[in-house]
C-alpha cells in the first residue's frame, strides 16, 4: 500500500555529519502530514567512501544515538541496510537515481578514497549526497554532499505544495467523475 505522501529525500549516510542528521529530522518534523502530503526520508549507509561506515546496522544506530549527533538522537527516517552506491556492484536503485539526475558537480571522486570500480562521472561523490523524489515517485533533483538539507528546503516546500495541489485536483476530479457517472446512469435508466 502506498503512503499518502511522496516527496522523498534519498540520503546517503556514510559519515556521521551532525548537521545533516539534525536538519533532516527538523525537516521531517516540519513537513509531517501537510494535507496528506509529507516528507519522508529514507537513508542508505554505504561503506564505499574511505571506510566511513563500518560496523553493523545496530552499531550505526548506537553511534548516532550516543556519539554523533549524540544526546539520545533518534533518526526520524527509515534506515536501510548498507549498500553499494557506485561501481559494478551498485544497487539498481542508485543506478536508476543517477540515470535520472545529473551529478551536482563535475568533480570526480579521488581514486585514493573510492572503494569501487569503475569510477564514472555520474558516481556519488561523497557522504550525504541526496536525491529529491516528487509525489509521483520520480527523481527531480540531486544535491551535492556539501548541501545541507535546509539549503534546499525551498525545493521540498515546492514539492509538498505540488503534492497538495495534485491531491486537491484529484479529489475534485473524482467527485466530478462520480457525478458524471451517476447522471449518465440516471439518464440512461430513465430512457429505457
């Protein structure tokens, strides 16, 4: 079953950058259930960037809670198992995302830090590169690792508003379609 909302930020949680985690939680809280549309964050750790995400998923959650950001932090996002986001063994999800959105920069990762082959210009460059998905499930924008989530809040807000307009339009259309079907049925039944 699909959820009501679908602007989604795809986030790579590879290093433990406090501001990204805190800002993502703040955005999820702010855009939670706006007229049936909300922001959902799904996150995929990857250890392909200089081994910055070692350990199990449980260790990763404990690190977030007690070390960085710490202070009993609990991510308000869906955290998935570690995946490969680049190279021959990249998951199909990231192949698709990268094929839909241009790389946010022309910089190619330094091969000393890349733990994959081959290195491509479309590769995810570093920790916390993000993808914004619209309410129809299509990737619309890719953000660099250096872009903090609050920097693209305007884009998220636009997608939430677009989702609300689409839901309102669909609701009116469904009502109108039902009315037309009812009237058409009634007219035919009266004629026969």
